[in-house]
C-alpha cells in the first residue's frame, strides 16, 4: 500500500480523535480482560503507540508499525461485536476510527 494524500480534514480528524482518546478513561471492566483471545489493554496500547509514532513522524509509519496497526484493526473487528457496555463500545469505536484513519495513509515509502 502506498501513502495516500491526506487532506487537512483528515489530519484534523486524527487530532480530534487522538485528543478525545487521551482524555478518555480506559473502561474499568475491560482491565485485564481478553475477548476472542485479544488482550484489551494491549490492543489499546498498541494502537496508541502506532498513532503516537505516526504523529511524531509527520504522518507516516514504518512497515512494521503499519502491519501491527492493520493487525490491531483486524482484532478490533473481532472484539467489537462482543462488547455490550455502551461506554466500552464508544471507547473502542473511537479507537477503531483513529486506527483506520492512520492506517489508511499507508506505510512510509521505501527509499
């Protein structure tokens, strides 16, 4: 996948969702929880790390982090239908939107 051109709106959306995520408390009932074999805390931390790296690198990820982020999105797709609590759903829906926006920019081109 090659890097796509990002619009100012894209970057604004990432910034807004990232700020919302940073201000949101992690769902207490999901601390230490595994759903469909996915550690929910690790999933959150992995996505946050990729987003933080993407922001620090001017909107690009290396191929390894791109792969990790894509795997996290696949994990989210598995666990989202298993969430029942409205706050949990909101938290992980926002995290998925954020991950998808960052992932859609693609990995850093090889030189």
